[in-house]
């Protein structure tokens, strides 16, 4: 995982990436999410092929998956926009850790 860290330098700021095996930003962001956003993706036990979206707490993004149509959980959205409104920082964003 690559974590983008914003570092202040004088009058501005710059972004540095650190390919460490830790994920500060998603953990910080997860603390402010509704509990259902932290539930795992569940495809369900049925055989329908329904396109849905879930919030991936590890990446901090809403992602597409195929839902079977039954036995899911609340981290299951018909529209990407609904997932982002409920769980993401903002549309199309990637998590940042500010130090």
C-alpha cells in the first residue's frame, strides 16, 4: 500500500509517497465513519449478478463488486454516489495522512 503524506515546507506543501506496509490514512478516516461502512464486502449466497458498491475501509474508497442478491449487509449500495455520500471522504478522493 502506498500512503500519501502531506508535509508542510515553508510557504506551501508538497506530497511525498511512502511505500510502507502501514496505512495511517484509512485508519484515521475509519474512526469517523458509520459502523456499517467498516463491514466487509459480502457477495451473499444467491446467484444473481447485481453490480453494487461497498466502502473498502482498507483503501478508503468505494469499490464495485458483484452481489448475489441476498444475505448481504449494510455496506452494499446500488449507486456509487450513495456509497461515497455515506462513507467516503469525497468523490474520487484518495486518503491523505497529514503530519
